[in-house]
C-alpha cells in the first residue's frame, strides 16, 4: 500500500519517469546489485516525500538529485565489502548527468550528488566534511544536503532486511533505533514486504507500472486524492515496535556522539 500510494502521486510519476532514464546504467548483481539499488531508490523517495522534503521543490530539482544519488550510491563498488563511496563520487564526476527534462546537470548540483554519494558510507557526520570538500556554501543547499543524507542512509539501512533473511552470518543488521527519519521507522515492515515482492517480479519496473495503472483515476480526482493520501500517510499506520516511534524519537541526532557506525558500515 505504501508504494502504490506513492506511485499514484505526482512525486511517484516523476520517479517512474526518472527511473526509466537511469535504471539501464545499473547492471551490477549480487547483494549490492540492481535489486538493492532499486529498493533503496524507491524507499528514499517515499521517505523524502513523507518527511516534506519535496515541498516547494522547484522544477523537481530535489527529487532529481535524490533519485540520482539513490540509484548511483553504490556505483563505486567492486566487492561487497570495503570502501567504495569515494570511488563512486569520482565516477560520477565523469558521468553525463542529466535532469529528467534532458538538460545537463549544473556544476553545483553535480557536486551535491557527489557529496551525497561519498557521504553515504561512514559516520553520519561525514556529510559535513563533504560539504566543505565540495565547496557547498549556499545555506539552503547545505541544509538540503544534510536532510537528503539522512534519507539516503535510512533507505540504505532499511534494505538490510535482505541481509537479515538471506545472510544471517553477515555481521550487518538493521538497527531501527538508529534510523533518523520517523517515516523510515514506520517503513520497517514494508521493507520486508518490498524485498519479498522484488523476488517475485522480473523487474521493479513491473511494480512501478502496476502502481501507475491502479491509481490513474485517483490522480485525476485531485481533491479526493489529496484527502485519501492524508488519511493513509505512513505516520498514521502501526509499526513494528511502538517504542521506536515515541514522540522523542525525532530527537535522534544525525551526529550521535556515542554511536558506533553500525548503520554506516559498508553494506
């Protein structure tokens, strides 16, 4: 249900088209392969939408940056373990990145993508180092980078459910208490469902197309769709563990002073 509602929205329509523009570039298989990338991208877009990050998104710039980062976040991988984010950022520096309308990325937005790809591996406060490294000075962009960084890292962490199920001896597991965004904590159960679903369909494109077909009528009924969307927002649904989503949970800091980097481990 989470995914169908998202895909029936304007943000979902954007992702459907953007995914078609990018997905052919992702060919890697294995535990960090295309299926993982697809799920991370979809989850990241849902988290950002429900956290209000796409509000006032002029020309779909924010959605474009996030979708690109999520799809390319593991592009620097050679093996399933070991450092890869810096390699990924260097690859992106040489790529012909284009917005969904076909225009080439601005140099500033290319740096945003590189900073986020490089920051997804390692400690949560690594984004601050990347902001300095890539010379991001606009206060709005700095704030945006920090918010998108938490989204990408949460989406990447949520897909650890595949490791919990298939690789029980792999020493990386999902730690819900370290998820930053409230929406992410409410997507834990859905993450298991998505992982199961992507094993049963040939390609996530099938999921995207299914969602688009099912909600076409609702899209046309703008007011009804908006009310319906509000009623089933993820923050109104039950979660795996209520203790995870206390009111104080949004006080979890991205730069947790005592936290081990177990959500930032290469995965």
